[in-house]
C-alpha cells in the first residue's frame, strides 16, 4: 500500500518515526518513505493491517491506495474516452476505443519541463552500457545547452 499523509499535519521526521516504530501494532515496517512529490510511505500490509494504520493516524492521513504495477502495453480503454485520446490512436478519426499496442522503441520524445534530472539511475544505461539515455536540450532561461 501507499499511504499519503497530510503535509500540513506531519513532517518527514514524523514519517521516519512511524516507520521505525512499526505500523499500528504490527511487526511490519515501511518499504519506502516519500517526501518529494508526496509525503508518505509504502508498506506490505494486509487490509486489516492497513485499517489499523488508518485508524491510528486518521487525522494525519490524506489517503491510501494499493501499490500497483502499470504498463503502457496494457492500455486498452473503451469507455468515457476524451475526444483527443480516442483521436490520436487512429488515422481515420474516432473509433470509440484507445489502444496502445506499440513499445515506442526508436521514438525521440521532447519534453518541456523544469525538473528532469538526467543523472537519475533510470536514465543511466543506453544499450546495456553506461551513459545517459536522457540529454539536456536548449535552456531558454539563460541561453545555454544545460537545461
């Protein structure tokens, strides 16, 4: 489970303390602690154990959701499609479904963003050898190539 805390109610130290002391009387501990995009933790918990954590810390928890693995190749949505999503998977207009069947291999993606860390470990290998799979583009703020 991923448990997200209300940032106005807790600090990173509070999360570390909860994780270090065990979760709601269980012998379970946190797998990971989060403090950047969200404040919270993930843990392997049964539904009863999760309910205990939620009960013990109800005033400080925003929400909890099951930790899941997603894959783009599994995407096949056929209901409540936004117009643009239905349109982009077909050359001939709207089909009433969105299917993503390709892997994207060989595609160059250009991202306008203020926070891609190209040194992140997930960008670390290209064709099995060391080297970044992400590259800085042009920086329009201070006119250099270190975006």
